[in-house]
C-alpha cells in the first residue's frame, strides 16, 4: 500500500502519529489547519496549511494547498512579525483611508 493511501499517513508523507494537536479554522472558501507535530528527537514544530476550494475545469471541486513549517526556535520571531503586520493593518491602513484592502494580495 502506498503511504498516501495508508490511514496512518497524511498527504504530506508524514505519519499522523507524529501529530499531537490539530485545529481547523474555516474562513469562507479557505480553511486553515494548525497542526502541532513532534519529531523523532522530541522537538515540536507547527505546520500551518491553507486549503482553498475552487472548481476545476471539469466542474469538480479542487483544493489548492499551501503549507508553512514553523520550528520551535522561530516561534517568537514569527509571532512578532505576525503581530506587527496585523497591527499595521489595524492602524496604518485605516489611517490611509483604505476601507477594504485587497485581501488577495497576500
């Protein structure tokens, strides 16, 4: 049996047994998955997956996925960058008079 068909393996080839926490956040046509995993060396890391549903040329649903691997040593810097970017949007973009910034740019 191929690993991608095995119920113990996710589509990224990693064993689901190494996944110790998972949270899905649905937002319109997108779903964000936050998965905490553990390596064989007992190091924790986070995968953030954006899955976006669209309709393929044959009319069947197609899911486009983008994944980020975030390692424990980078958590603080990542959170700082994310917080700064969100703060900028909350304050500066509104100050510039932009009502609906293009959400597709990211």
